[in-house]
C-alpha cells in the first residue's frame, strides 16, 4: 500500500479536502470494482460520468475521491481531491502506484493509422530473436517476455498499461514496444510514461467519428512526439505528407525514413512476390516474408528503430529476413485447387487500397480478385462509401457483408458502402449480411488461381452484434470452407 500523497505526486491539484497521508489499497475508476481503502477516480467518459458514482464508490469502501467537480455535500471521513483532468490524473497516479515502471524500460511508442500492430509486433519478434527479454502492448495481445495476456483496446487504460509494465520490470524486460492510438493519446492514457522513442507510420482517413476533423486526428497523434524528451528519438515516415508535422515541436532527436524521398533511412523494393519481397537497405539486399509497399515501409521502420536502439546493422538485416507475418495482416492460405485466400485487418480506405493494390501488382492478370468486406458499426460512417468505391474499383467481384455491426443495422451499413459504388461497377457487387455465408459464396465463386480477400477483421476472433460477441475467425472459416470444396 502507498499513501495518497505518494500516488498524487506530479498531479496538478486544484483543491484538497481531508488528509492525503491516508493509505491507499488500489486505484479504481470503475465504481463496481471499488474495495476497502481504495481511491476512486471519477472520469467523464463518452457514455457515463464517473461523478455520478461517487456515493456508490464511498459505500463500497473508497476512502478518497479524485474528481474534476467536487460534490456539493462532503463526507467528513473521506478525502476529496479536485483535479483539472481526471484522465491525466489517473494516468500519473497509475504510474506512481506501480513504481513508475516505464523509467526502467526502453519504451518505444508506435502511432499512425495503419501499421502500428505490424511494426510493434515485429519489433518484439526481432528483439526476442536477438536474445533480449522484451515486452509488447498491442491490439492483438500484451506480452511480458514469454507470457501472454489478453487485451481489449489498442492502447489499454492507464492502470492496465502500468500494471503490465511493472510485470515487465519484475521479469527483467529491457525493451517494450507499444501501440499508441489516437484515442489513447486523447484520453491521456500514456501520461506519465517515459518513452525512449516514438515512430510515426502514416496518417489516413479513420476515427473521424471520434475526432470530428482530420486536423484534430493528426494533431492528437502529434502529441506523442511533442511530449518526448531531448534524450528520446522521433522517427517519422517522410513519404507521408503529415510525417514532418510530427517533428515540428518535438525536443527529441529527429530521424526520417522513406521509399521515395531523401531520408535518414531508405529502402528500395527489388522484387515482390506472393511469398515475400526482396528489399535493398543500406546497400544490402534483404529478403522479407512480408509483401507489399506498405510492408516495405513497416520493415524499414523496424530496421531504423533497431538501429537507433543500438543493434548492429548486419545483425538487424539478418533478423529482418526471419520475421514472420502478424496474424490477420496479409495472412494467406492456398487451397489444393490453387485458390489463394488472404485475410487482412484492412478496415480503413487507405489500408484496403494498399492490400488490393498489392494483390493487383502480384497477379498475372488472368485471376479474379473476389473481395469480402464490411464496415464496423458505431464507428466513422464517412469512410463507408469510400471503402465501397475502393473495393469495387480494384476487384472483379465484391461481396458486402457485416463486420462488427455493434448497435447498428448491418443492412444500413452495407447500403452506406454501396452508395460509393460507381455505376459501371454496380454489376460487380453482391450484398450478403451473414458474414460466413458471404465468405462461403466467395469460395464458391472462386476458380483455380483466383484470389479471395476477406478484409476488415483480421486477427479478431469474434463478431459483435448488439453487445453480444460470438466466435468468428475469418482465417479459420475461409480455410475450412475452401477445404470443404475439395470433398
């Protein structure tokens, strides 16, 4: 247990009522989880306001309350602390509570619209192969060296982050690679963390349901770089028009990478095939099992980061050639009938275009590309017609279907995607709400050498409809359906 005063170190306080010398058991921001002698942090969320549950938290045993708005009536046995921003206070408190674990790690944050999971996961993989104890905080999972923990958010809440960083300290982990989402930055989940470096991959249309404007989305990403110390490094993709924006106000050492522009780190694609690509980096050729221009950028970001963290260049190149693809990222299967099925997390217009452009570059021209795609419910609606347009413009056949409809009607979501389809492409489309039936139809339509792309869910093993999650694994299902065609 720690004192409330210790936990509040570094938090900007507006007012305090009561003693801060009291002992605190745990920090909670969910009133349902409050226990005896806990401190409850009232957070103003998008759905609920934690201030409404202060009385419930006290009834459950909380002895101290941290909030943005003090209640009108005080309990004399309770310590009340007023702060300007509950999310920021929670993050700093969490870091203090767990002993500021990020200070004992070489923590690198990865942000951008696409590529965060691939870059962070493969950096974890590369440093493991190099013989280090490594941590990972990603969309797919949290890894504390060899121990795996489940995760539900790209960037978890501040308590979850610091809890696992402390576990990494306990296991002797030296490096940690962490996806940093715009939501996580905006909600201050990474406040109080000490980053040794940050990587910017790219920026394209996404999350405008949350950020409202593209400029706000971009500037939120930029905050990660603004907060870096002069000891840290800032690595950015200069081929992206927003790449230099990330470096404008950072105190960190600045580095760039690119395929097309002059940069500190450059690469060239020499060959591209379905089983990998040949890249030229630092005048050395390296074979990568990951294909496509977007993965060439990812590999270059990984190379640059490993170099900035002090690994030997030739050793990095050797390890790059050994890296395996990440689940749900251009994950492919070739059936006995030579039908290629590709599952990819592409759920933004840019990601979908990247994947389809890569497929169309690799195909000989005689194969059909059959795309199965949907859009998630309760998310940015403006990208739906754009994705409908891209899918039909770059495929021979498109089946619109459900993704994770959540609380929305999947039929309405599909209709909004169809609105982006140009008249000349309308005859390419089918609409099948049931995702498994849509994938099955794609398998039935495919002939020898055809390519099926199942886009949008990637690594996810569930489908969420009206608050209910059911098991659903795109890769597993498409493999089973293609195998059944051979029977």
